C-alpha cells in the first residue's frame, strides 16, 4: 500500500529534527504537544502533573531523537515515552501521598455531593482515577482514543496478545470498581 503524502512529510520533518534543524523541532513540538498533553491529562488527572510529564517527555525526546532508527515509528515511540513518564509520575505520587483504599473513594462517591446527584458517569470517572496508571493508559488508548489493539500493542512495545490480555484485566478491574460503587438493588417484597 503506498504511503500518503502527509506521512512522508511527517517522516521528513522527523528526519530534519533528528539532524538538529531548529524549525523541524519547532514543527514537531507544535504538532504533537497538544496531543501529548491531552493524553497525559487523561492518564494523570491532575493538569499540573500532566504538564510536567509532557515536559519530561520532550526532554527525553530531545536527548534520544537522534537514535531513533525509523522516522515512520516516531508516533509510537513518542507515545511510549509519554506512557512511561506518566507511569513514573503516578508511581512517585502514590509514594508521596498515602492514597486511601479505592473502596473508600467509591463509598464517598456514593454519597451525593451537595450540589449534584451521583450519576453513573461520575462513578466511572472515579473508578478510572483509582485504577493503576498502566491500566488507565490501556483503557484511555482503546476507548478514549479509539485505537485498535494492534496499534496499542505497537505503541507500548508489547505483543498484541499481551495487549488484549492487559485490556481484559483493566476492563475487569474497572467493572469491579464501578459495580462496587453501585447501590444494591432494592429488596423485593416476598409475595405469599
């Protein structure tokens, strides 16, 4: 299948950036920074943490871009770096702050806030926040970004079967958290 002109142009820009052309580097950052920041925000929830992870990603890219072997692999390579930086920040954050147990978070979410009623979407968001970063990454890539499993595997540098297995595990963990947040159905009166 012939490559699209846009893909060839993107590869050329990456090649130019690899050679140290400042304008090419500016074009890469301009094109990719908003996408990276959006993904990091989805993964880390905290906008300040997401901005820091995105900045860390660009520092890593600047250091290792000349060693990138295939410019057409820039996007998966870039997303892998971002995923690692987000996971690192998530791990550091969990070490700095003792996080309450996920059931405690969900129990608090069940009691309605003063101004809003508890909705299923709120429970889902809270459950996503309590998942480990690697599971949030997978679910975000698959369902927020609508990426095929093959692309997810490629971007994370894992086998497709491994990506499927990890997605299944992440979905099951999310389901368990959401179901734990749902109030039990009302008891039915026994009819005699």
